C-alpha cells in the first residue's frame, strides 16, 4: 500500500482519476503502466476489466436505484464469493435495500463505497480519502477492511488522504508520499512523515524532511 498525502487541491484525486481513466482527466505527458501493460490510452471500462477499481471521495446519491441492485450486478460480473462477509465487515448489510447513497451519513457513504470497490475483487484499489467525514467507529471499520483487502485478497492499494487520520490504524503501508501542486515532492516512511506533518503542516514539513535527507 502506498499513501499519498497533501494539502487541498494538490492533485491527489486527479492522479487517481487519471490512473482509473475517468473521462474528465487528460494526460499531457508521461504514461501509465499496469502489470507491464501500457494503459495510458485505454478507456475506463478496460482498466476496470484489468482489475483497477476506484472508491470515489464523494460518490453521488442515486434516487430510484437500490444499493443492492448495484451490488448484485457487480457480484455477478466479478464473481465475488464472500460478499456477505464483506457486507457484515463493513456493516452495510442493513443499507442494501436503500437507494444508493441517498440519505447516507458520512460513515455509511464511505463504507458503502468501499464495499462496492471490494466486491469487484480489484488487483489495484484506488481509495480517495476514505477517512474524510467519518466517525471514529467507521474509521476503525474501514481501516480493518483495508488491511483485510491486502492480507486476504492480495490487493495493491493507493490511498489518498488529506488529514492522515486513518494512517495510525494501518500497519501495511509500504511508502508515504507528499504531493504539492501536482508533484510528489517527498517520499518516505509514515512514522517519519506523519508527526512532522501534524506539527508543521505540509509545506514546512517538506522543507524539514528534505533538509534532513541531504
């Protein structure tokens, strides 16, 4: 799991959207390689078939479409066999008969979106701020499920966070990266980065961290 941190409007969500191939993004230079395959110009649906899934930061509410209908379609398409366990782990089993994301609390919305991501059986899960706007209980649930996704499903994860609230609950972080103005300006281990960012904020922290690395 790689974590990308940074201030608002740093380009974190845009990076995930570009990896997923969402139509709103346009790549001006560079390339995206997934499992040795050039996917820069592949459409979103082909990337999804290859095993890339995106959990949106703010998934839209959809009136008239039940959560269970969307989940069933994904389960049938992706062949997920442990969807019932996942629903219980994320405590979304009681939300399934409601319209998708309609009237969901912040924690319910994030847990439901993560559920829809998990049942796709992704090789690479792109998680856009799964810790924003959630209560402490939901934060722990989400962290436990992310760990399960890595441990049991052997998934790779790129997790974007602004606050870093979830990081102390995760033990399988390979690297943490700080993004500012669309660029990765520092990469290191979370234990080295988080305390400094918490105390000084992102821009001052980068100055300190780069100074220490010289």
